[in-house]
């Protein structure tokens, strides 16, 4: 409910992409894109799409790309 905090650590400074997708594979929100310094980071997702509309409850995928790393995780949005 509400917002979700996504925490991660970057070993080196570099380009970062952090995006949320629905189960159809459509990107619904870009949380971060650009160069970030090394260290621990926390990004929040408020459960809204790029236009600011609240998204329905359900399962979403978060994709992170940084310095040659590609990672995915599931995120459950509840009402």
C-alpha cells in the first residue's frame, strides 16, 4: 500500500536504469535513469504510472540495469 522503497548498492559510479513493468511487459514507470555515484541508494515508487495515475493492485516487475548488471524483482502492489 502507498509507496514502496527500493534499496540497492552500486559498487562503482555509473549509468543506472530502474523501471517498473506490468505483467504484460509494458513499462509503467521509470524511477531512475542516469549516472549515479557508488554507494547505497533508495528509490521510492508511489504506485503511480508516468502520468501520475494510480495503478491497480497486482504484481509488477522492477528491472535494474547498472554497470553491466541486469536484475529483476517482483513487487506486489496492494490496495
